[in-house]
C-alpha cells in the first residue's frame, strides 16, 4: 500500500536531486482507481512542474499515462514504462554496435508484456526495429492473431491485442523456446529467476546474440550461464553484475532537461533522442 511504498518514493526523490538536480517530493495516494489517480495528478499540477508516476499496475498504467499525456498541463512520466524503455534502448544501441548489427535487421524477442516491454516495443519501433521481425511473449506464450484469450479482453489489454495483430510476421506459435529460434536480441522483463530462461533456449539464438535479462532481484537466467550458452552480450538490472541497465542513468537527467526547456509532455521521440544521447556518452564502444 501507500505507506509501504513511501520509502521507495523517498529514495527516488534522492536520485532525482543527486543525479539530476531536480527537487522532488514523495506523494503516495491511497487509491487504485485509475480515474482517481488521474484526477489526483490534475489537482496537484498547479503546485509542481512535473509528475513522475511509479508502481502502477498493468494495464491501468497505460490508460493513466495516455490520458495524462493528453490532458495534463505539465509533463507526466511513468518511469516503469518510459524510463525502463529508454535505458534499455540506450544499452541496445551500443550492444548492436559491438556485434555489428543494425536495429532494422535484427530479430527481437520481448519476453514479458508488462509496462516495461510494452514501452520498450514502442521505442524500438520508433528507433527503426521492425514489428514483423519482433515477437512478444507473455506468460501464456507467443502473441499472435489466434490468441483468443487476449481477443476476448482486447478492450482491457489493447496493447497486447495490437501486438497480436502487428508483430510476429511469421505467425509463430508456442512459447519462449519457439520465439528464440534464430533471434538476435532478447529483452526480458518477466518473472524473477533463475531458471525462467534456460541455457538451452539461449543456444537457439543467432550468432553474437544480445540478452538483456532484467528481472529483479534475480535475473531470469544467471548472466554467466547465458554467456556460456553463446550470448555475446549479457546485461541485467543488477549493479553487482556487469552491464547494469538501471533507470537511474536516465530519468533524473531526462526530467532535468524537460524542465529546463519547459516541455509540456514527454513523447516517445524525446525518449529515443534521450536513449541515443545516453548511448553516445561512451567515448568508445569495444
């Protein structure tokens, strides 16, 4: 509930100030109703220059962010969506440079269909990835036009139903094993492991595969297992493993920039530019 979440929000405020010079105030509201959350933001907006949303469940988070992007008078950012996707894209841009592949030519598998990967898909497509060579996998398997369980709830799960229609050009069915055959890139924001992804599944991927295994606190497969199975580049969400992908390298500076230029919203194109700028902060990629 909101009381348990308050220390997390305090920590987030510290990162905003320390890494971005942004003064932030933790506010936790005692409601799960999406329209009440939207109204609360509108009531608060005269007192703030921007709002960071945090820890809102899927699929309500998409409805809330889309409404506030359109209706709020100040920029609204959902870090679980936009922040996660932005830093993921920054890492992928440099990973693709290392393996010598182009984003428009790689086969991508998104394991998990929550806030992080829905936003990741949007940014990947905005950056040049092709929907037809992208496969999304949820807890019940590959998303494809024949997924009647999603079709029956397409009003509630509009993003998943859209992926059923627009991704997976080969119309593959099955689970993660079938999805990973020949894949160049795996972006996984799913169930915490280990053992969620097996070395045998990683072995099915293409040469010089890229694996971003980002479940917390334990990645879906141990990074050394993924490397031993043939992955060229492996990243996780943890600071004690190499190649950490963490939102803190993105949201403080992004919000600082948004406030400095007086932006009224934060678009996907802005997130792509931020990802490219983050990627370019490395003087060399080797």
